[in-house]
C-alpha cells in the first residue's frame, strides 16, 4: 500500500507500516527552533523584541486553539471558505504541521483517548512521551486522512497541508527582514518554542494534573493555569465531556479567551453557529454513551484483584463443593455458570455498595453511575468465572 505523509485527496490512505527513520524530516524544524534560542546570548532581548514575542505567542496560540482545535478538529463553529483558509494560514504559522495532519491526529486522540492507541497518552507511555516524545516516534509523520474527509475536499487546505512549514518560514523571513536577528531569534523563535510547549502541555499536563468534573473514561482534567497559558484550552475535562462545544470554559468563571474572541467575531458575522453545551450536559445529568460506560466499568473492575477473589473462593469451596460439580450443575454452559456463581451470594465478591464506594473515590458523579457499577460487577464476575472454570479444564472455547 502506498504511504502518504500529507493529504492529497480524500481518497489517500496511510500505510500501517511505520517509518523506520531515526529522525524524520518533519521534526527538523522543531529541533532547529530549540537550538536557535542559543543565539539570544548574542542578539540579546530588549523590551521591543520581548513584546514581539508575547504578541506572536498570543496571536498564534489563538490560531492553534480556534483554528487547529475548535474549527478543523471539532467543527464547533462555521465560517466562510476564505476565512477558513485564513484560519489555516494563521494556525500553520505556529510551525505545528498542517491543519489536516493536526486535525487527523487530534481526532485519533479523542477516539482512543488514554488507550494504547492514543497518539500521545501519558497514561500508557509516560509524561515526556506525551509531551514531545511522540513527535519522534515511528509513524508520527503519518496521519489517517480518511478521518478528515470533510476537510480534504478543499484543495487550498490540501495545498497548505503539503507545504506545512511554508507559512512559518515565510513569517520568520519577514520578521528577520524588518526586525533583524534580534527580532527573529528573541521575538519570533522564542515565541515559537514557547508555543510548542504551551500546546503540548494539553497533551501531557492536562491528563496528569488538575480536577475531574465529569466522568469521561479517560484522564482528561481541568487546569486553570493551563487555561491561562493556552487561552482556554486548560478546561480539558470539560472538553472531553462535550467535544462539540465552542466554549470550553463551561462556567462563567472559567477563563476562555479563545471563545471570547470567537463570540465577538460572531457579532459581526465573521463566524457563526457557535455551539454551546446544553444545561443538562454542564450539570452532568446526561447519560454516558455505552462505550464510555464500558470503559469506565473496566477501569473500576480492574481496581479489584480477580486472582485474589478467585483464590478466596477456591479456599471457601475446599470444604463444600468442587469446581467440577459447579461445572456439571451449569451443564458446561459458561453463561449459566456465571449466573450460578452470582446466585451463590459469595462474600468474596465485592458488593454493589463496595463498588459504589470505590467509584465515588475514583470519579465524579454521573447520571450513568448505576450502569457503570452494575457493569463493573459483571466484569468482575466474568473474570472470576474464567479463573475458576479454567482450572477445571471445562471452560468452553
């Protein structure tokens, strides 16, 4: 299968075979940007170049949050085709690859959030991998462009994605022309590196530090400090709870500068159809999707040791009934065996009350908590049944 590193059409696909290079060409600008900061010792940094760095950081961070994230990745508002192109231009001035690549990677993050398939999860691969190590991982240059077919139909976006660093290089050249080496290094390059890490903190810190208001099935967290640094992206648990909302600070006191600017733009018709979370969503009163219930129930069930529970049951049964007798009584039917075990009211199995207590310690309240607890107990029972009946050699295939 042919591999494409950039989007050329909606029909293009990505090879499942990872690139085996050690350093990919796409990571070279990232590396050089960091190395270039050494030149500040020669150029110095004055008040005007510092102000330029702040300006470039804020404006381009807004391009990342409003463009890459809330528009291209989640389509939380609408705008015209020309303004869509300009959003992509502004976002790509951040030197964070193309809008289509960014959106495809981010949609994969939400689809597989904090699972082994997540491109950048600190839960499975550690903090530093989620922060920047994933950029250097094999296959990181690839993206599944079939997930952004709503974007690849625009040839101008495809062109920008193929020339993903063109805008950033052009802006850097313009800054050097008008501001000299100090403007380029202390103004432009410094802000670019800070912008890298400000964005990456949402991948890493926002899944490690902060509070969980909603049950989302992952480790997304709200962090007010990150919200300030990223113009509102720090309300990450809110965002994972209701991804289609333009506003990520759900409460009036949750600072969200990106949304404020978009709201003002909507007043003059530059953008429209800004999506907001319904009141019941903000209050956490809506029922969770089945896939989230299953994921959270699995997490809850894993906090109990199947091996320990099974060992206690074996010990309790040594003086009463053999596993073979249970298997016979269940007529070799695994589902019936589980039902029989459940009917035995074994004290070794966690009760619904114990599961509820554990869930209260782990998660926020949710309208689906009863479903999560019931499913978690089913999972534990299934695991114990497997352990016990596997010992008898009578486990069905």
